[in-house]
């Protein structure tokens, strides 16, 4: 499981931490996030994230 970074604001989605604001539990890989997942900081779409590791 890798981390993904929002290219708009720099937020990093870390599957080990999940996304408390978005209701995503720890352990969920980025690829398993819902299609309509958005950045919890800037509301960018999931396709605005790039692999960070």
C-alpha cells in the first residue's frame, strides 16, 4: 500500500492512517477508495492524486 499526494494542496493520503475527515478507516489502500473520494483539505477529485512513495 502506497501513499498518494494531492497535486493541488499537498495533502498526503496514507493508508496506514486512513482519512478521519472522510470517514476512511486505517488500512484502506488508495485504489480501494470510492470513485467519488475527494481530498479532505481542498476537495480535489481522486484523479488529482499521484503516487507519493
